[in-house]
């Protein structure tokens, strides 16, 4: 199975984890783009890859004041090596929100993006506004806050939600008083979509094609809603619902874990060497046993919240299941934890920019009582994670209201959207994808693969799903109606 861990780990870090004003965050060695042209140069060392080029583009901080203060957007290009076959640009986004996308074209190429697609498009990446090298924001999160992650501790009672409200209020206040607080109202998906259209214009393209994963599906949906005539072939992979990363999506994480967990339960039960049980039911019981024990007494620095979050994250890819089983085994027997990839060096910015986007994009409940009700419902409906993902967070106390209403995804525009989705996706569950499909109506066709994990194209070997996406990118042809792809050996 050719499953790239880059997508899974990046998205998982956002879910689990989660610059000076006006200072240049330009890429090292890159040259600045003008209003209607882009001059490419070398990329910074940490994203450098063969043939990958970088540049920067100035855009308005507030599009209602186009001649006002400006910020910088970092962009990248993996140019077609076959100009005779080039048909345009394919703008990409790996998800998040909060994830850097500057190196994503190279990640896609290394993960199996077909050569015919690489020949047909200049593949474009970007750090969305507020992220990485694009005028990064901060919430001055401490090391302890960063390691605590974005999931709230599991709320077993209403009092647990009340207790968490104090922490959430503190984080929101830090965002409101940071040195980048002047950007707070403007780090939104709608403004990133406007930045994308500035990139399109600067590249001299009449239309752009798009490949977005996870949160990138919402960004793509917003772009093609706001600029319906400027999107060419739009691929949305692992889809959020039409409300984006709102309170509904946050609560759906719990459903996503319940959808996905049976795959791991079968995996662990078939491997008695892990000592987690010999039936899926026993493995499931072990989850609740470990969570309860770790809440009472952490083992090797892992408490119940970290255990639930790490389990959720490691279900993003089948390739991570052996590590998850070994992780459980170590906690169960109080042995050294298996080595794992370190936290991102830019974790503070990743978490801060995520908060900026999700809190400004949507209307979040503003009373503790509503989160108490949500947690009471979800810990019964989805007991593995519901008491955590339905609890309160900083968005309940966000210091500024959005400067515009959320973008409403609809069926207005050309029928040029192809959605692709795993049936058992923990991060963007099928239930949310179906809601987005309904919102698009005639504009979209959805391909659903009978498999688990987060991310389909080009990360998995499901020939049915992958060939359908490649055909669309190459020819513009989609299935006449929604398509179900059966599970395939090794996929």
C-alpha cells in the first residue's frame, strides 16, 4: 500500500496539537511578485525539493480596503516538464487549517501524483495567510499549551466543561493581545480564497484547477462558490461539511473515530502479540480501560486526553496502525513508548493560525451551558471521544466577530466539482461529505471508496478512485452519477 504519511501526520498534528507586524516572511532567495506577474526563485531550505520554485505575492489584509495595509503570501511551483502538454495550473492545499502548503506540490509528486498530471499542470502550493511564511500569526502559546493540544480534556460532567471554559478563555485572550492581533478579523477562509484568485491573476491564468485535501476541501468549496467562473477542474478529497470547520465539524471528529475504530480493532485482534485482546470487542474494551486508567494516573507523560487524541491521530493512515498498537501496549505495560515523529517546529503558529481561521469563519456557541448540553449528548452517542470534541474551546470567547457572514455553499455555478471520500475517515467523516455533496447538488459528483483513513488521491492504491480523479484532471470527464468504489486488495 502506497500510503503517504505526510498528509496523515500533518492533518493529525492540527487536530491533536492543533512574527512581527509588517515584517517580511519572504522565502529565502525568492523574489517578489508584482500585481500581474510572478518571478520565481529558490525555495527555503526546509521546503526545498528538486524543481520546486518559490515566490511571494502582496495582497490586501482587508479586501474591503484594497489600497490599505498589505500582507505577504508565499507561493511555490512545480512546473510542468513537458510544455507541449501543459494545460494550466493546479493549485493545491494540504488542509489544516494551519498547515503549510509551500512544499505540498513536491509531496504530491513524491506520493504518486501521476506523471500525466505533472506534465499537464504547473502544480502550485501556498502558505495560506497567517501560516508559515505568509505573514504568520501567533497566540503566544506556551510550550505547555502547545503540548496540551487542541482537544479539550474529556468532559464526564458539566463541571468539567465549566473548568475547561477558564482555559479556553485564557487562550482566546492571548490571541487577542498578541503582537499579530491586528490580523485577527482577516485570517479567514474567504480571504484566503480571495488570495487564491490574486494568485490566479498574477500567474496570468483565466481559470485554475484545484486539488484540496481535508480543510482544503472547504477552501476549494468557498473559492468555487465565490469565483464560480474562475475554477476549471475542482477536486475535493476528504471533505468537511458545507459549514467548514465549525462546531458541527468539531463534534463530528467523535463520529469519525467511531466510524474508523473497527478497522484498528480488527487489526489488533488479529495480532495477539500486542496483548490488546483477541477479538474486536476486547480491543474496544481495552480502549476504555486505558483511557480510564490514564485519566486517573498518567503513564510516561501520557494522560487520558493525550491517549484519546493520539489514538485518533494514528487512525489517519493504515500504515500507522502497528505504531498505535505498540503505543497502547507500552502504556498498558508501563514500558518505553515507541519512537514517533517529533512535533512540528512551527507548532505554535500551526495552532494559532488554526484558531484564527476556525473562530472567525463560523458562528460558535457563546454560552457554557450549550457546550455542557453538547458534551452530555455526544459522550453517550460517541463515548470514545464525544465528551472531548463537544466540550468548549477558545472560539466560544473569540475577541472579534467575523467581518462578513460565512460563505454559503450552493449549487450556483458550473458542474465542475469532483468529490472523493473514504467511507471510514476519522478526520472528515462521510456524514459531513454527504452534507457538502447535497449543498453542491448538480455541481458535484462524489466518489466514495470502501476503505478507512484520511486522504485518497494520490495516497492510496484504490484504482477505481484514483483513476476517476486522474481522468477528470486530464479530460474533465466525471462519472455520470455518484460512484461507489469497492475495497481493493492492498488498498
